[in-house]
């Protein structure tokens, strides 16, 4: 995963929005950053911060209520499922993902969407798209990064390259038998990252729909998804064997802020807007900002790298699939410098395991 420069992906809001969570007994208020904890509840002290916290929140766990998969618009289903099914129906899945590994299915994808009710369910505030087109744009951005990590890249195939996504469910050439090789070894035991202790004999090479790597990604995601921080540390193969968790890890990657950069969701919905510091780094609203948020090493050289060009190709193809009703502007990041402290979304956007260590 290209985001290893960030200290920690830890959207653990759902684990602390309860009085008996990590934040019980740690009440405080930080007026500068517009956050507070009251009676164990994590809160934003203004509407903007509260929206950002709730937006990144994964709901539910393995005991979540039943999802009606025969009628996505049924009462009791999260309301975003109805919109997603309207703009991306069952028939579209095999068209876009005809080369997908057998673990992936439309139903597993929709069940993952249900855990993030703000995906495809927040009004576009900058790109002047209606709710359905805003959803098409979110899908286009998400699928771009899924393709980037799991595409077959078979240029001789009669299937267009942007329709070769989900071809893999585990990092090429990495298996439990060779994972100790340096190219497949993603266990970190020091610093904040080492708080998510690797299990002996387990390896954390890329798995799932965005090829999640490193113990310090598996741990926070495990806690967010299941309420148990050690589950995926103990059994990382769940991300390659179960299409639901494979897709949910991709949603986690998409919805979680990458401090000091915003989440892809915040960029795609137009909630993120550059401040003076961001603009001084040539970071502008548009698709290029998503590349810079995830892969800053592909930006800023004055030209598009091959990797950035491929992401632009994917995104443009998905926008074309949606008749360009979903396309953002400012596609490249050739002149963008990395997001840094002082930007619009600097400060606590998500939460780590230690209440004394807000990131």
C-alpha cells in the first residue's frame, strides 16, 4: 500500500462512540482542533468537525442486523444501498469486473457498503452534482484505486484494462511460505506502529481489494470491522478468503483520513477544500488530489508518472462508463507537493488506540 509514509490508519470512531470504549475516563476538550470527549463520547465541537468524524465512521460489527439482499431499497437497509443499486446494479458488476477472483461478488460489495452509510450518501458541496451523480463519482474514485491494486494488467486481453479489476486477492508472489522474504515482509514492531503487535508466524503482505499491508493497518481495521483488534492480526487470510472483508478493507481505505491528507471520500464529495497552505503546495480540488493523498511520491515532479497516468486512465474510463456525469476536474498531480501540517485537514481526524496519542 502506497500510504506507508503515514503513521497510522486508525478510523476507530466506531470503537469509541460508546461510554464503555477506549475513551471512557479520558474526557477533554481541544478547542483549537474542535474536538472533545464527554462521558466517553468522541464529539466534534462544531458542525463541520462532527460531520467529518461521523462521515468516516464504520457502523456495526459481525453481529450487525440482517441486510435484505433481495431488495436493496427495503426498509431496514441503510439508505445508501438503494442509491448505489440504482446507479450500479447487479448486471453492471460482471461487466466491470468480469475477470474478478471468485471471492468477489456484488452482494459482498453491497454488504460492505452497508457498513459505511455515508458512502454515496453525503451531498456534493463543490462539484455541482446531484445525489446520484455524486454517488457515481464516489464509485469511480473507489474503483480506480481497487483497479490500481488488483488489476490484471493484461494489455493483450480483449477486455479493457479498466475492466480487469479484482483479478487478485493476494499480493503476487507472496505466500505464507515465502513471506519472510524482504519483498513480502510487512511486520513492524517498533514505535506507534508496533502497538499493533504482529502474531508469531503471521505475515501481513497485501490482501483484499486494495491489498492491505502491514500489521499496523490490519490491527486498526480489525478493531473497526469486528470490535476485536487481534482477529485479523491472528488470521490475516480472512481478507483474501472472504469477499466481504476484502471489500470492507477497501472502503476503510477510502473513507479513512490519511493525516495530514483528507480521505478520498472527503475529496470526492467536495468537502475538502484547499486552504492557503495547500494552495501554496499547488494542491487543488479534483482527482489529482486523491493521487497526492495516497501516493505523493507520484506527484510534484512537473510531469505525470506512469503510475499517476494509469490512475487517471482508470478514473476517466469509469467516468465515461457513467457518461462523464461524474467526472472531477484537475486530473493530474504533476505540480503538487505533498499534503503537510497546516493544510485544511491537519489535526485530529480519526483516533488511535491510545487515548493519550491523538493523531
